[in-house]
C-alpha cells in the first residue's frame, strides 16, 4: 500500500514564526503536492513538484515556499506564519503522469495564534 | 479551463437507504480521467476509483457503483444500502491527460451523513 506520512497531525504556532511541514512518501512517486483545505473553499493547490529540486506554483503560493531535496520528501515552509494560514494542510503524491490518482497523507491541522 | 461541480453540498440519509452523489465536469480534452475520493472525519482522503474518458462502462465495487456518461459530462457515485461508516465528505476530481500539476481539479465536495 502507498503510504504518505506527514510530520504532525496538529501544530500550533505563533504569528511570525517559521513553520516547516514535512511529507514523506514510500512509493517512489515522482509527483508530490501540497494543498490546503478550508471550509467552503475545498482543496486548493499551493505547490507541486514533479522531480527532485523541481517545483511549480499552484493556485495559492503566496506566503509559502517548498523544498524537495530527495524524491521521497516534500517540505512546505511558511516563512512567517500569519493567522490567515490557519488551515488543514494535505500532502499527496502520485506517479509522474496526472492520469494517475493522488494518494494523500493524514493532514496537518495548523493553528497560527 | 476544466471544472468539477458537485451541486449537492450536504446530503442526509437514513441507514440502508441508497444515495447518489452527483458530479458534473467540464473539459475541452478528449482524453481525461475522473476520480472519486472519500474523506472520513479522520481527515485523510482515500482514493476510491479512477476512470478514463474512453471507458464508459459502469463499475460496481461492493455497495459502491459509478455511472459515467460522457453525453451529460457526469460521473455519479451511488452507495447502496448506506451505512453509518459511509458518513464522510466525497470529492470528485478531474485530470486532463498528460498534464503536470495544476490540472488535477477537485470538486467542492459533498458531505454525506448517514443516520442510524
């Protein structure tokens, strides 16, 4: 079975802090994704990566950056956390073609106070 | 641009009732893929099914069935004899072939509540 793990299920940070969300997949998938999920807004793509050290902006990249130094790991970075970044963050991975389904991690519920 | 619509925001049914979740999509591509995901209260999205645009055959998996109709651009999901464990948010998604990243589009989701 595909397994996507995220470093934390719940995280509380203060405004202005630098926040790292880590995601690891064990299926040798080329693609990895970061989404945020908010009530009434569905899933919105923040960034994705189709290869090591490659990244592409999604729909809402402002305030975020990403890092992919190894194929299995994709990190989301909030350079200076703000209260409007309080959300559920979901990581996903898939084979290189988008014809393939994405597999999701359990999510990280981030609260910025 | 591609788009996925799930007009039903919330549905409530009583256990053992059948329920159909609607999904309507828009795309200009002739080759595309459709997906359904389940998100239970625990939060993790679970992949349920993938269909490609060339295969309109309906699919059944246990109590789940999917009806794909290109003529109406719909990919509806039916749960037969619903159970409380089916309570979740269900997402329909669309991917155009041979695209990378941004062209995997999710619908807004339908929250299904199955009451005992």
